[in-house]
DNA sequence: AATGAATGAGGTTTCATTCAT
DNA sequence: TATGAATGAAACCTCATTCAT
C-alpha cells in the first residue's frame, strides 16, 4: 500500500483480461486524435493485432468508448461521494473535490480528455444518457457547495455562483490536456496551487 | 437612383463573398460536431447546396478548416497586438487581453471552439504549423505579462507563472464552449466577472 | 505559296473562328494527357477562359474530340486520294504515301497522337464509327499496294504482306509521338530516311 | 490421399498471391481501356469482388499501376541484361534483344500496352521516375549496339542511328497492341519476321 | 462571348464490421 | 484468440455540363 493509494495504471495486473489492456490502448488513441478521427485499425495497430480481432473483445467501436467513459465516471463519483459523505465545511469540501478531481485526472487522463472533447456531443445519444445525467449531478453538486459557501461566509458575497461553477468545472478538467504526471508534482500539489489561485486570486493583496 | 445606373454599394453586391458565408456555415458545423465527425454533405445541406458544389469554392474540407482557423488567428493577433502596443501596466494589460479574448469569443465563437478542440491534434500537420507558432507566441506573451506583474508587485510574489498561464489560457478559451451572446451580458461584462475571480479569488477576504 | 505547301498551324488566320483556336488547344491537351485524363477545365485554363465558356462553342467534350479526329481524317484521306489518283508504280506509291503521312504528322501532330492512343478504344462507339471505317480503308489500301508490289517484283517475293502492313502502319504513325518539327529536318527528309530503312533494311549488303 | 490430411501442394495453396491475381486483372483492364478511363469498380467487377475490397490489397489505383509497371520493367531488364552479358556480335545482339522483347510482349502483353500508352505521360510524376530512367537506359543500350554495328560493318555505314533507334523501339513495342499469342506463331517466329524486314528491308534486291 | 455558381452523376477511398478458418 | 479477406455504406472529391446574367 502506497501512502497516497495510487496504483500506476501501466502495471498489467495478474490478468483481469486482455480487454482492460485494449481499453487502455483505445482510450489513449481516442484521447490523442479524438473519437471520430480514430480508426479501429489505429487502435489495433497500437495493440499489435489486426482490426478485425478487436471484435472478438468488443461489440463495436462505440462500446469501447462507452466502457471507457462509464468506468471513469463510476470511479469519479465514488470519489466524490466519499468526499460529500464526510460532511466537511464548504471551503474544505471544495478543496477536497478539486483535489479528488486532480487525482482522477492522474489516474484516467485519457478518459478525462475524451470526456472533455466528446461529452457535449455524445450526451444527445440515448446510449450515453448517463453523461447528461452526470453533468447535471455535477452541476447540482457544485452549485450547492458554492451556495452554502456564500451563505456561510466562506466565499465572497458577490460571487456569481453559476459563473464560478463554470469557471471551476472548466478550470479543473482542462488540466487533463496538459497535466503530465511524470513531473515532480503529484496531483495533490497541482491541486493545491490551483486552489490557491481560485480561492485567493492572483492579484497582490494590499 | 444614381445617374450612371450603378446600384448603391450598400445594396448586397453581386457577392462580396459567397466564400465567407460558406465558411461561416462550415465553422458552425465544425464547432458543433467536431471537424472529423462533420461531413462535407452536412455543411452543404446547411448551406442549401449540394456537397460537390462546395468544391467550386474550396479545395477540400481541410482547406475550409485552414481558412477558418487562420482568419481567426489573424484577427486575434491584430487585437492582441493593439493591446500590447498601448504599453499599459501589467494589471491593465492583463485586463485588456482577457477582455479582448472575450470579444474574440463573441465574434468568432465557432472558430474558437474549433481551435480548442482541434489545435493540439492539428499542430502536428505541416499545413497547420502556424497553430504551433501561435501557441508559442501566446505563451511567451502571457508569461511576459505575468512576470512583469510579479516584478512590479501587481501580482502575488509567490505566483507560479507557468501554472497561472495555463490557468488563464484554459479559463478564457473554454468559455467559448458555453458562452452564448444572446444573453443580457456582453463580452465585456463576462470578462469583468472572470477578471474578478482571477484577480481576487472566490474566497472571502477577512 | 511556299515550295512545300506547308502552312504553319500556329498562325491565327484572319478569324475563321475562335472554335478553331480552341480546338487546337483542346487537341494539344488531349495529345499530352490523353482524352479521358484531360479535364474540360484544363482545356479552358490553357485557353484562358472558364470551363463553362467552352460550352458556348461546343456541345460537349466528346464533340471536340470528334471534330479534331474527323477533320484530321478528312485531310489525311484527301492527301492519300491525290496520291492514289496519280497512278504511280507500287514502289513510288509507297514512297508517296509515307511522305504524305509524315506531312500529316507535321500538320496535325496532336490529332495523330490522339488518334494513335484512342482510336482502338473509340472505334466501338457508334459516334466514332468512321474511325473503324477509316482503319479498314487504310488496311485495304496498304495491302493492295504491297500485293501489287510483290506481283510486280518491286518488293520481296517472300514478304508477309499482313505483317509488313502492320509494320508500316505502326512505324509511320508512332513517329507522331517523338517527331518535333522545330528541328532542322522537314517531314520529307524524315520520310526519306524512314523509307530507306523500310525498303533497304539496316544491314550492310554484301 | 496423403496420410496427414494435407492437400497436395499442386492444389491452389491458401493464397500464393491474391495480389498477383488482382494485378493481372487490373493490368488487363488498364490495357484495354487505358488507365484513367478504367474505374476501380471495373477492376473489382472483373475480379468478382467489391471496389472497396481492392483497398485491402492496394493503397490506391495508382499503386496498382506502379506495381504492374515496375514488375514488368524488372523482368524486362533481367532479360536484356542476360542478352548483353552474353557478349554477342552487334547483329546477333540486335537479334537477341528483339527476340527477347517479343518474348516479353508475349508474357506481359497487358503491361507492355499500358507502358506504351502511359509512359510518356507518367514519366513526369516523381513516383514514376523509374520510367524515365528506364527509357534513358533503353536508349543508351540501343545506340551502343547500333553504333558498334556500324563500326564493325554489320550495319550500313550511312545509318542514322538515332532514327534507327526510334524505329526499332517503336516497331517492337507497338506490336503489343495487335500481337495475339493464341495464333500459330510464337514470339520467336514473329521476331524473326520483324528482323527480316528491319535488317533486309522490303524492297526486292536486284 | 464569357462568367460565376451550381448540379448530379459517378469516381476513388475509407472504414466499421463480419466471418470462415 | 487472432488472421485474412471481404462487405457495404458512406465519405471526400471530380468533373462534364447547365444556366442566369
């Protein structure tokens, strides 16, 4: 057990299946080129097999996407739920949620990048209805935290909570597009710096 | 009304630019569905012509994308250059750059959205080398402003300028994905609220 | 009147029409790239107009080809008929026919090249039935000359006339693909050298 | 009949080369209709598959052409090189080269016909640079043989070697357009008759 | 005579998917 | 599990042709 609970995803575990490896490959290609610009053949090439062989493991290209996104969201919400269940004060809740988000980026960078790029467009399809549901839940969660924070004088009274919500949402997830974990900073450190800007601003206080 | 039979120039001239119209159509479809998921036929449908007819005006789907992005970047940099030429103090420069960015989002929402989604992926292609160039110039510009601001005590001394740069960059452009100008707030007002968060933070100051 | 009756085709006569100029342009493009690889736009470009404008002058691309080929064949047969009407001996008839052929190559190089390339393929189409007719007439003409020449001891008794016919036919017309009149030799001189090889062979006689 | 259940190897093996079959089909269609008038669908029809299926085997229509021509030229030069390596006298070298050429026509009729029709036009494209190279090598080879023949009194002293070269070149290859091997004469016999005309001429010797 | 814009048919190519082996 | 070959739909693009101006 490591002290931060991180398990590098590159370690191939005993063998929960070729599927998992292939999904990781698919996710990384989707993340790099976008879902619709990614050909099934490209994924197969990257995995060292032929395109047709993927269909032994998956129904379709879409179902790979589906598995990637739903697995990611499941984990994400498990993390969020744990935070929310802790019953912290607004400011601490916000810190914990942001930190948890950066941990998810660290673990599922590819999935987060795919989510960022494709969610709006996919949310319309019935198969991906859970994306829209998740977005709404996400929004409710943040608005609630922010409103409580304003009410309890943790956040500025003049805060436009809807704007702040979008600000936080974008700010956090877009990081997936540049954050590379090989660096010296772990997700918690990055989160800390983000929070410093979000909470205190960049201007010098007089 | 004129005595030489010429129609007043305010009347829509023979075609100040069918191209321009078609590019706007293309941009809005690219923005909505993503470049590679957009079919040329969809653009044509939206424009009320047949798919093949687009090729009277453009070489290829890719060249439409190219024109959209390069026209946008040209305008964007014209705006930025005007701001930089004004020689304002760091804090005011930052305000002006952010405000200018929101104005560009207002004018070229589709182009900005496309840029957001596709730039990283495109920057590799030789044809889109100017995207990479623009990104570097963008980074240099922001880092310079932020560093000067720290040096001149406009911004916090402990600011991680690289992180703040990414923060600003993402924060500003991602707004293109949700900002809708039909609302009551113009780009300047949105910019003002963003700046308030970025500069002062969301936490209540004691 | 020149002493060989040649009129350079590049001289634009008083104005028998834009048609003639355009046909010359079309012929040269067809000759260079082949009929089906030639686009109507290419012809128009070469002529300095837009593709659609060609249709003011011609019904179709095919009708341009038709005019080019039929004009060529008309002139060719006028020349051959004059030779045949002269009632020369076989050997002199052959010389005259070959010489006349080289003159036609000189005047209608493009048309000859087109004919070479496309005749076999076109002869099937009803519209180009005259090509097949011309080919048959051509064959009959040559076989007659050769047979008479054998009978009258002008040509070798062991000559395979069908093979010799093909040999002559190919040999003469293929010259259109390399013969360039800018050189120092006129068509009559080239013909003379060809005839020397055809009649006497290249081997040294002991 | 074998005791290990394996089908005797004379039975069409799994696929010694579907590619090769398809190339033969493509070559025959290209030869008949010309490269650019040939549709990929026509080739596929002739092969009994769908047009798209060709792209499992080949990159493009152009790459089929490329393979056909380069395979042909490789074989052709292997044959010529064997002849040249034999170190025969000029007259015998010429006989052997012409005979070898007719053998190639016999084996690769389609490729030769395509070469005849398209080489000049293609030699410009970078991809087909080897065509130009081959043409130059061809020319050097023939000029050398002819010049040696003149010097060694095998051929007429007054021979215009450049003209004779073109004459031979055209004469030999154009035969591909009419020569059909189903006939009673093999390529060697046709070559013999050609050589008789080329060497001795058609005129009766007094 | 010529332009500018479009049509519509059809061409080449791509690609997710299938399936016998 | 995976391959090799193919399908079939649809994508991008080309091009001869039309037509109002």
